[in-house]
C-alpha cells in the first residue's frame, strides 16, 4: 500500500475554499494530489483546518518550510506534517459512560396522588 504524504494546514480563514488552498500551494511550486477542508458534520461550516496530500516526503518537507507562517486570506497558516489518525474504540454510546439506567428522579405518579 502506498504511503500518503499528508500535511495539516491550520488557522485557515473560514471563507477559504479547497480550490483557493490548492492554488495557494501550486503558485508556490508545490503540486498537490488531494486537498480536503474539514467541515462540521451538522452545520457544514468549515472548521478552519484541512489536509493536503503531496507526492513525496521531500515535497512535504519543502511545503512545511516554505508555507508555515505564510498568509492566506488574512490569516497566518500553520503547516505541519499530519499525524496519523487516532484509532477509535468500538463503542461510543452511553454504555461506556454508565448510561441512564433505572428509575431515578423525574416525575413520579405515586407521589402525585398523595397530595
């Protein structure tokens, strides 16, 4: 399997598009293979960071040195080698947190009849 050479690009202006980011890299002589901006899954609004893939490790290093701290749309970018994604646990539901089991608190019909 081919190893991906991925950059983290942070501190992006929320108005920045994937095309603008791709052009920003290419204008500085860094060809990209993929550009993805991360958005909120509920609102669809950008979160202000993204990932850029390049062809090789040497291009990745060149991009970090050339672009970290450069300005795009009024913001100084943070450009670093991306960390591999964290492995997630199998369950993320209520069971892992103890849940809301039992009949504790809340409205009780038996008490109402006493008054």
